[in-house]
């Protein structure tokens, strides 16, 4: 119920649209029921008048029939237009709302959601929420209002008919949807789960095809896909059966309403307390009234799914960000000197990922952080970028604790060329300009040239307008890294962070990238994170991290002389005794 | 299906061909639907007769009781028929979807890994899962409804003609307008609609893409700006969609107009004829009861049209995937010769990925025997991975032969051959499942001690021990939660477990830190003893273990020899070494 309340609250800004859609669908429904009932009354009354010869005013009813027919037609059109407007506005609002709520969670809190499949679930969930308003909320409210009006109308003519119809409406619009919801919950949940398992099995089968073939396991994977497929369809068949029963059930109730109204009216007509045309009108009215509850059972079949989607979204947006921003942030610091004193951090698993880190990043200094994977290098970076909050010690930026500044202000000082740069589904130009949207063409080209990527971009048929990302041009690992470096250059921040900027590149790419970096590092504070040592030998200071602690500091020459961890790393990598 | 027909059938024609697989089931669904229509007519005739007798003849319960009692069973039968028809139609669509989905997956397996480079897997999975799902409405609703739509209004018309031929005339006159306008307006809307669906997909993709890249956006302080962009794009999308929908809904408006106004018109005309005594009330009432039902299937047509559109949209992608050419296989494979010791020979092998592309492998001759370690080096795109793919039978040479102990590999059963090969690709795939199952891919019946031994040799025992449930830990989708180095070590563990005479590795130690790399190389050295090893290297540092280094460039072998020998030879290798390692 709390989830339903939150969903309603989300729709509040769009209430005018939703109410308009509701009103129009109510008008359309009433016009249709009225049309059938009035037509029935009209031909019955005309027939009686024809037989008895008593004159009848046929102008109003005949005009009424035509008016209702046109009202229904136009009402339906208007209702469709307005409800789609409402839905699209809501959807846009929901997307922006979710994006704004998820934005502060990245990247620390989203790591559990790293795989694309989970993210596309978010998208499916948003669409699912949209059906809550259009296919659930609106029909339920329309049915509620309409049924109330229908029963009041019938009551005016016959209490018994009103009561019988009310009970049948309750059966078709209350009991049936509830039963369908309860019976459909389990197969519905299974359908969601199975189809996601099926997707995983298919992706596994395609991404891992080389291994499956090489290890003679393709047949087993195929069996698994077939089994999941069979299970998915079996549960869908259950749901389709429920939908069939509910549709047949509503039709049956509508027929029985007509029948009961006839059974009740026949003696009344014979006794003269009800006119024949009234009997015809009531019968047709009762039958048509069920159009109001027709969409309810299929809607309730979706209820479980919709609420599950809502819960997933709410639990995501409710996560607290890893870093809380200060209420009154200090102004952007003028200089970018950072010093770390006794900084410690733990992911909460009882293991200190970083412990007692002391480091001076004075302007212009080049500091390299090396160590095996898992030593805490990337965590250190996340702390500097304000993606994670340190647990102990202090990080001082321009004389103040770093958490007193707005995170965005801190990141203005840092340009990162990362380990796994992300390319958006946009042109290369747009991908570069993310670093500085206001940059002019010349600045962008200069940055690309400096990163050694300009010539390759210019050689593409569409140049900087070539689409990149998933659907775009395929770039090699080295090209992507160099694009990331061009971004960092374009950002032109006082502190440069190179996170494994050249690892896993082939020798040729590595050489080009390294040359670009050398140029870029001139005059900038640089933090270079690496587990390969070839790139760090020229640093002013090398810090060796091991299991979250700084175990050695010094220049390349000093560290080699000391003959400890760094020397061992060095020897392992170059397989030669350190001279 | 693999032969090229001169005329390519449209997706809808092919959807229709699929229908043949479930013809009897679909026919049953249609029969049940039409039977429902007959029951409906019977019901209307009874109600009209009954009401006539009560109202006009002053009859009471006693006179109309038989008719009154006949109604509830008829209503029950009608509900049962509608339920049964829906179930049967669903069964037909389920069968087709099941077969199409299985066929698609099998087809992609048959096509082999080279047709489908990993990045497209998500997209293809969407077609197999959601695309096939979109066929549902076509078989369970659109096709049965087409038949019902033809039959039920005709039956109603037949029932109306004896009651009132004027109304029958109105029905006959107005009915054709409905499909006519549906198609006329639908045609235009179809194109617009399709464009709209595409832009919807683009918008969804945009949103997802930005969420995926949130960390990057935040790094450049661009995330708040992007929220504004999402709002703006959504708004643009809404305006564009609505401008299409205003028109598209017009077709529905015309449908409604004809259906509703015709019923109203009939009611008014019948009323006046009743007033003048020109017809019996019973007949007039029968017509009024049946008229909305006459138009209902025609009106519903609009809804099912949507199901059709969706299916056709999906069908294009499904059929183009079903048409993927399969990798050739020998019809009657030769048995493999005895393989100890193994002697592999590439004899003047050439290969191209597509007929009009440059050769990826161009006249390569190369030999490899048990106990020998050959390293392939060269710039990216030189053909190293393609050579490995040919050796794994993922593709067959266009020219030349790959001989194994004197037998042409193209004549052998690829599955049988691959049982002798262990393979570590450049980006190993980790399957959703337990750690045990992932390693056991190497040998299905391996017991835990063997698995742990292999894990130890691949240097994974340490991080496996740290996992919450050890070997039973379920690894996330696409190896979520594992680093690249860990995934590679799991792939290595498979190799250690498989114990095969030929080992092919594509840069097995990339992404490992120096310590792990040294350990893994040591294990590989042990494993290599007595086996044939072909290893692809991107970095020269890993070459020293090789007996022979083969340097490739642009699909050809340009140099081969020992590491030191090549370094001094002054060729491509020497230049690469100089660029990479410094003095």
C-alpha cells in the first residue's frame, strides 16, 4: 500500500491530465451505455405507440440517440489523445526523476548494478510504472465512478434490478480481478524471472560460444535455452488461461444481468407497475454496464508485476549516496594542493582497504601510485573524486577538509583519464565535448591532436561526427584510451589523474599514448596509477601500496636501491635483476 | 532455406508460412470463435422473442418460462467457448514461438562465433527473447480474428436479413467502409508509427546509455546537465509522437463513427417504421441487439492491427537472423587419425571474412608439433586471432588446407577435433552459474580435487577461497564481480582441467599484475611440456617462453625464428621490440 501511495505522489504533478483522461473515459462510457438503453427504449416506445395509436414525442429521443452516438465517437478520440498526453508526460517526468535520484549514487552505489541487463531492467520497470497509471489506476477509477452512477440510475426504476446488477458488477469487477490477481501472482513472477534467466542463457550462449564449442558444451547450453523457453511458455499459458476465464466471466455476468433484469421486470410489466419500454431499456442498460469492468481483470493480472517494478525502483532511488554533500559548501579553492593525512577506508567488510595513507600532492608534482591489483589504488582515486567517503584521517584541499566543498567543485580540479573509459552512444565530437561543453572546434581538435587521435578521427568518413559507443564505429582499445586522454586534456584541470592509462595496450599504441601523456603532464600535478612499472619511472615520487598501506616511498632510483617490494615488482616484470 | 530464392518473400508472407505448422490448432480456435457467434445470434433471437411476447402480447412467467430458462445455459456455453477459443489460439502461438526461439538459437550456434562478434550479443538476445514474444499477438489474436471477422458478421447479416432487410442493407453498405478506412489511414499511420517506435527505442537507449555512463558523467560534472537533456529529449519525443497520434487516432475515429452512428441510424429508422406499423417489434429488437455485435469484430480489427504491426516489425529481425549462413561442415566426416604425437600444418592457407573484404589470412604456411611452443606476434589486425579461429574450426580456409597428422581438418567433424583443443580467448567468457561449473567446463565429469588442482595451477585458489561459498559461489551475469584478471585465470583453470594435446591461448596473462602473471606463466610452462602450444602475444615481454616466434603482418607471416635471433634481425620484430621495450 505504501508503494501505491508513493506512485500516486509521483503522479501528483500530472493530476490535471489524469483527471481529464478519467473524465473523458467516463463520458465515453456513459454515452455508450446511454445510447444502447435509449435506443431500446425508443424502439419499444415507438412500437407501442404504433400499436396503440397514442401519439408520441419522438423528436427528443431520436435527437438524443444521434447526440449520444456522436458524443461517444468524439469522446473516445479525445480520451485517447488526452490519456496519451498524460502517459507521455508522466513517463518523461519519471525518467528525469529517476535519473536525478540515481545520479548521486554513481558509481559507488551502482556497482551491484554494473551489468547492462540490470540497467535495462530499470528501463523496463519505468515502462511498467507507466502501465500502472494508464491501465490500472485510470480503469479502476473510471469503473468505480461509472458503476456508482449506473446503480443509482437503475435504483430510480427498480431496487431489485439495481441490487442484482450491483452484485454482478461486484462479482465481475471486484471478485474476478482479485481472483485473477491472486492466481496469477505466482506464474506472473515466474514469467519475469524465467525470461530474465532465458536472456542470460542466450547471452551466455552467444558471448561464450567460442568456449562452448571448444569445450563441446554447446549442446548443453541449447538444452538449457529450450528448457527455459518451455517453462516460460507454460507459465504464460497459465496466465492466458486466466485472462480467458476472466474475459468469459465478465461476458457471462453481463448476460446474467440482462437475464435477471428480465426475470425481475416481467411480473412488474404484467402488473402494470413498469412499462414495456422501461423493461427493454433496463435490460439493455444492465448488459451494457459491464463495459466499465471489462478492463479490470487483465489489469489486475499485471498488478503484481507492476508493484514489483515499483518496489525495485523505489529501493534503488532510496539508497543513500556514498557521499553526502555539505549543506553550505565552501567556495571553490583557488589552488589545488591536496594532502592526505592518515586516511583510512573500508568497504564495511571488516577489512581496511586503505589505512593510514599520508601523501602530499603539491602543485606541479608528479606522484605515481603502484602496487598489485587489490592494493587499494582505485579506492584512493574514488576518495579524491568524492565518489566515496573516507572513514578516518583527513584529506585537506587548500587548507580545508575536502568534505566541506561541493563534490562538483572538487571534481572541477581533477581531470581523469581512466582505466575503462566509457564512450556514449553519440558522435565522437559529443563524446569529447562532455569534458567541456563550451569548447570551440579548435580547442577540441587541439586536444585530440595532443592525444594522438586526431589523424585517425580525421581519416574516418564522417570525421568527428562519426557515431561512437555501442551502435557506432568500432574503436580499438588504444583509440578509446586516447579519446579519454583527449577528454582529460580538454578539461584542462590543474590536477591530472592517469588510472592505468596504458595497461593492456599493444606496444605500438602504448608508445603513442605515452608520448601524449608526457606532453600533458608538463606543469600539472599528476597522479599516475599503475601496476606496470614502465610508465612510472620518471615520477617525482613513487608510492608503493600493498594491502591498503603505503609500504615504500621514494624515487625510482631510491626504491631500487632499497631492494624491497618495489625492487621485487620490478624484477618480476622485467625478469632481470635490477641493476 | 540456404539457397537464394530469386524473390525474397516479405516478412509477413514468411509469418504466414509459419502458420502452417499450427494450422489445425488455429482452425480449431477459429471454429470455437465462430460457434460463439452462433450462440450469440441464438441468444438475441430468444431475448427479442421473449420481450416481444411480454411487452406486446402481455405474456407472464408461465408463457415465456421455457425461453427464459434456455438463456443462462446459452450464456454459459458462450463464456466457455470464448475461454476455449482463447486457450487454443494461445497454444498455437506458443508452439510457434517455442519453435522459432529454439531455431534461432540453434541457427546462431550453427553459424559459429565468427559471425557474431560479442558486442552484439545483447541485441541478439533481445530479438530471441522479446522479438519472438512480439509474435504472440499475430498468431493468438490477429490471425484467428481475421477469420472470425469474416464469418461472424456474415452470420449476423444472415440472421438480420429475414428480420429487416433495410437494416441488413445499412449493414452491408457501411461494413466495407470500415476495413477500407482502416487500411487507407492505417497505411499512412503505419510508416509514421514505425518511425515513432524507432525513436522510442532511441530515447530508451539514450536514457540507458547515460545511466551506464553515469560515473563518467559525474567525473566531468556533466550529470546534472544530462538530466536536463533527458527532460528535453523526452519532451521533443512527446511532441513528435503526439503529432503522429493525432492523425493515427483519426482512423479509430472513423471506425467508431461508422459503427456507432450506423447503430444509432438503424435504431431511429426502426423506431419510425415501428411507429407506422411497418414491422414487428420482435424483428426490430433483434436487429438492435445484433447491430453492435455486427460492428464489434470490425472495430476490434484496429486493435489487432497493432498486434500485426508489432509482429511484422519483429519478424524482419527474426528472419534475417534465421537466414544467417551456417558455417560449413563436412557431410561425411573422416575419422581423426591417431594424434600422438600431434603434427599440425597450415598449407598455404588464405581466408576472408566477407567475399569483398581484404584477406585476413593470406597464404600462410606454418607447422606445429607436440612439445613445441609457437608464439604469434604482430600488430592488431595482423590475422593472429583469425589463424587461431581456423585452427579451432570456427571457419574453414578459403584456400589451402589445415592438415592434422595428414588429414585435412575441413573433412573432419569439428566437434570431435575440438575435444583435443584447449582454448583461452582474449576475453574469456564467464557463465552465469557456480564457480565449479565454470571451471568444470574444461571437463564435465571432473571431481572437486581435480578442479581445485586446476584452480591452483591457474592461481585462482586464493580468490576462490575468499568467495563466500567457495566453489559453490554463483558468479553474476557475464562474470559480474570478477576482475578481468580473475576471469582469465578461471579460463586458464579450464585449460589445466582439460588436459588436451593442443593448447591455444590469446594473450593469457594480460590484465594480471606482475606477481600473478609470473605465477601463471610458470604453470603454463609446466603444462606445455609434451603438448603443442600456439600462443598469441600482444606484448613482447611474454615471448621468452616460446620455442619459435612467428611474426605476422597483414595476414602474412613476415618473419619467424627464436626470440633473440629475431631481435637482432632488423625486421618488423626488431622495430616492435625497440619501440616497446626501450634500449
